[in-house]
C-alpha cells in the first residue's frame, strides 16, 4: 500500500499526486486527470442496481449470461474463516474502498 486516506477529499488529493508523480496519463493507464471522484447518491445506486438486474435477466433469457457453472464454481463451500472475513467486510458501515495503483484502499465515507 502506498498511502491511506480517511476522506474522499484526501483520496482525491492522493490520486492527483500519484498520477502526476508517475506521469500515468502519458506513460500509464490513466486517461484523464484524477481527483474528481464522488460518491453515488442512493437514488443513483438504486437505478444502477435495477439496470444490472434487468441486464442479467435479459442475458439469462437469451442464454448468454456471463456466469457459467463449471467444476470450479459449482459446489463451492466457504470455510468458516472465509465466511467471517466476508461478513466483517460486508458489515463495515461508513467505509468504502477504491483501487489505488491496483490495490484496494479503504476510506471513510462522508
């Protein structure tokens, strides 16, 4: 991990800093300046959720859904440790994450 941010504003500042430091627009994967990140409103999240549900239903109806059961995905059983870790992450209220240089960076939501 390169850095840690407690707020969205700090995360935006760090993003701008590292894009400039690594010149990642010209010689990397960034296509625009950083630092303009925002959180989605509840209404926006609901619209995205509905759109994804409709898209999956449409693909299932066409027989082209992206999830295919294979010997690797069917019959998977979670260990108790995996279940606990997933549960802890899912219940962390007031926190979100963003990928920074390919690493998940946790930050407090505003």
